[in-house]
């Protein structure tokens, strides 16, 4: 794992072509993220395989968490339908629960 935050470096595509080996070494070191521009627009990023692997793992975890969230939301929706709750009732229950959690964590506010 790389301890320090990589530096963003922007290079023109012609410069990358002329110095490909050196640019690959720079990106592979993990100390720099090389942003390659063509006609002044960023088109690719070069980064180390270790960083790419970490990025893909994080992406997979986000996708899995999203799937879990969608499943929980589906279950909640089914329960709401089963109970015949209106949208206003749901928001009221959510607000009550939010206030209860706040009170448990921080104590009742003084009136």
C-alpha cells in the first residue's frame, strides 16, 4: 500500500509517446497519477497496478453495498404496502425514530 498521496501530473499525449518508458515508470512507482491530454482534453489516466487493484476492490464493495441497500429498500417497501401506510405516516415514523436516536445519543434537549 502506498503511504503518501500520489501527485497528479498532466502530460500531452505527444510527450507520453516520446517518453513512454519513463512515463510508465513514473506511473508505476505509485507516486504520480499521469493524466494524458489530447488536444487539451484529458483522455486517460495512468496509475500503478496496485492503485488500480485497490480502486476496483473499492468499486466492487460499493456495488455490493448498493445491492444490499436496494434489497433492504425493497423489503421496506413490501412492509409498507403490507401495513397500508401512507407516505405521510412513513415520514412521521421516520421523524419520530430520528428524534429517538438523537435523544439516545445526545440526551434530551432542554426546553
